[in-house]
C-alpha cells in the first residue's frame, strides 16, 4: 500500500509567504532600479546643462570682448592717421613735435605712448626722449593683421603695468598698456582670456599671470577640457593667433552639482507625484468599482435633467438626462465613474438602470409636462445588444410612456459595430423613438455615419460654439447647420452660455439649445415645477 506523501511543512519547506516575499523583492528591485535610473539620468542631464551653460556663456562673452575693443581700435586708427599726417610735416624732432605728440596721447585714453620715425631715421616720441630701439619685423612676438603690425611685449614677471602692445603702420607707432586694456575687457571673475600662437600653442597675451597651457589644439567653436581648465577657441583677425576664453573646472563642477541636485529633486518629486497619483487612481478604481456595482444594484444613483430650450419662444421643449452619484457623501463626477463602468463592462446595466429610473421620473413628474421629451444617452453596449429594443418597449409599455417622449442619443464612440448598431437603432426608431447624434463634429467620420444611420436630431458639440469661435470667420458650426438642414435634421446647440451665442445661432436658423445661459441640470421635481410655472405664464407654442 502506497504511503501518503509527507506534508511540505514536515520536510522543512514553508509554502506560505513565498509570493509576498517575491513581491516585496520585486518592489525593492523596482524602487532601486528607478532610483539608479533617476541618478544616472540626472547626472547626464546635469553634465549636458552645465556644458551648455558654459558654452553659451563663452559664446556670448567673446562678442562682448570684441565690442569693448571697438573704441580702442577706433583710437588706434585715429592716432595712427594723425601721426602719419604729422610725419609729413616734421623734418626733425623738436620740443614742438614732442608737445604735439603728447597732446595726441592725452586726447586718447587708451594710447599710452606714440612715436614717429622720420625719413632721416630719427624717432620722435611723446615722452620727448629717445626710446629703446623700435621693434622690427624680425622681432619676437610680431604679428600682422591687414595693414597693421603688432608686437606683444610682456613685462617683468608677467606684470601688466610694464607690458605693452605696440601697433604700427609704416613709420608711425602707438603703445597700449596691457593693464589698461584688460580693464576695458571687463572679464567676469570666473573667466580668463588668452591669445595663443597657432603653431606653438604658447600664450602671448593673457589676462592672468597663469596663462593657459594647451597640449593639443582643440577645434574652434567647441568646448575643450584640459587638466585644470575648460577652454573655448575662437578665430580672430590674426592668422597666426587664436583667441581662447578659459574657466576653471571648479565653475563647471559647481554648476554640474547645482544642476544635478535640482534635476534629481525635480525627478524625485515627479516620480513621487506619479507614484502617489497612480496609487490614488488605482485605489480609487479598486474602491469605487464595488461601490458603483452596489449603487447600481441598490439604486443609489440619481438623475438630473438639463432643459433643452426653444430660443425663439423661451419654452422648454425637452431635457437631457444626466446621471449623478454621491458616494459616502462625496460627489463623484461622471468623468470618473462612466469610464470606470465602461472598463468594467457595466455600461449596459448602468444604462438600463438610467432608463428605468427615467421611466419612473416620467410617471411621477414629467407626465404632467405635456410635450416635454427626455433624451437618454446610449453606450456601445446598448446599440449592440439585440435584446435592448425589447427591453425598452416592454418597460415603456408597462408604464404607459409614449415613445415620442423618450429620445435616445448616440455618439460616434458608441458605434464600434456600425452595421449592428444601425439595425438596433432602426428598431428603436420603428418603435417611435427619435434618435439624436450627440457631440457632433468631434469624430473623424461624423458625416459618413450621420448619412447612414436613422437619426432625426443633430447636437452641435460645445467646442464649436465657444465665445472665441461663435463669430470667427472660419467657424465650422454654420456649415454643420447648413448640412443638417439639407438632410432634414433638427439642430440643438450645446454649451450655450451667453446671449451673444444665442443671437448668432438664431441668425443661422438654429431653434433649440441647452446650456447654463438657460438653466443648469435640475432634479426631476424642480424641473417639473419650473416647467409648469413657465407654461402657466405663457401661451402654448409648438
């Protein structure tokens, strides 16, 4: 006789808790992976933003440097021109020529010294004394740009006070003091400026005592990283020289850290918000669904009705049935529980509840209101249900509700199976019910199905009738009205909120409308009371 297997617990194997443990591990793995992903993305984004910021700062800074040198270049040109003219008038150096040169230097704040070389080789200066030999084309650090010659002379120990830039044109010379020139550039504290030789990469002019040292020449217009600095290279007026703006790694690291912290916290807040929101929606879905089922089963929902008004007479011609729900004392909007009902497959049951309750409201209240009709929205589940026409016919027959008093509304989204829906809708119409197309114009195939289906009324969606669009030259709603009339359809304007809309619609021959301009949705007893009061104060109209 075979032995029965031993329980797993007796073999030291525990079955309970395995799934929760796996779920817990999965959640931890998900949270950890998400955190790592956020860290990685934040770091990469911070690098991109920091590099972008420094690049744009340097790109903006170089034109500013060039602009600040505009006045300097203008003084160089005007001084050299004046010196050239004086050179033609002076035959030898004298006290008078010295005074003239001194006045010229004094009149130009960026010119530190000036000199002319006469035809006899004598050199006249603004100091009135002989200078060291003038630089020649063979001198060190000589560069040419156009018609001008440049020499970059550095002082002792890199001091700016005795460092000069000499600019010459033929036999005329001017000196620019490096310290004064750098004060003109007005560089931000975190940035430095250098001129480097294209071949040797040696800095020949620098705004700092620690000139840039490049091992390789980075491409112009790109950000380059060295051991301790970040540089950006620009072309300039000298073929042999390049302009370089530099900043330290400290600025980049500081910017990257600020960006990383900011982006990380933004991502973290968004992730928390999404997680909390998703959990809230999930919890709402989970908690509302059984409540909605219970509400349908125990008739805990209720109906309101929004009047449909004849804009010519002001009389209420009909009312649209709108479902309302208060769960635990809190109002749940239809935009929440209707999609919930659709996903849960409750729309057929919910619509039948609405029709049943509307029938009860008609029997108790609306039978007193004469020709007032009630419109009820149908879902895809209803227009594809072969038993639906029989349900409607039997219910209205038992309660003696005239078919003409109940109008059914459909939307394009409810016509998933147009062929089957057409059959059901025709059966409803054969029973005496009128049919309306709701929210017309919001779908892509509205015109095609309105021509194919047995409809009587077309309701223009409120999005076409907003205050901005109602009288716009390119407004679509007048064309919709014209098309409806050509098909013999009645038109109802939705979302009418002011007299301006009423005036425009009436001019185009639209007779019926609903919206807050006339009334909000009302409970059945209040709707009946106001209708009867209105009827008592006005003569009957069609």
